[in-house]
């Protein structure tokens, strides 16, 4: 393997790890702030997997998530995000939601 390829692979792995951490953080924050349900939001581009495109905008409980996919960002390489449906007294979870333009 060339050096360039190894570098790219390392970058991709780090990116996925970062996404994984962000997903975990969001889940923890949502739970801690009293969010009970979330809306599955995809990136709405051509790279979104077909199943995720189907469930885009659907609401799931924080307790169970999607029956096969779990939580947005949890399946390997998934770039979807969980948008809190109900917020608790704290709205600090919004800091970790990239694509909400402040319209909650
Ligand atoms: Zn996804």
C-alpha cells in the first residue's frame, strides 16, 4: 500500500471514530436533558443508504431507537443525525445538532 493510501485510510478511520463519538455524545445529552423521542434526519444526498432515506423524518423513542438500525450515526459510516423531538428544561443538546437552523 502506498503512503498516500495509508494516510487516506487513517483519515477516514479517524473521521468515522469522530462521528461515533459525536453520536454517543448526542445520545447521552439527549437522555440527560429529558429528550424521549428523536426524529431520524439523513443528509439528504445521494450517499444516504436507501433504508435511511425511507426512515428520514420518522420519529423513534430514545429508549429503543430503530428496530434494526438503532440510532442515527450508529450503523457503520452512517452520517445521519437524531433531532430531538421533545426537549427538557435544557436546550444544550442543540449545540451538537449541526443541521438545525435554530427552528425547534
Ligand atoms: Zn444513515
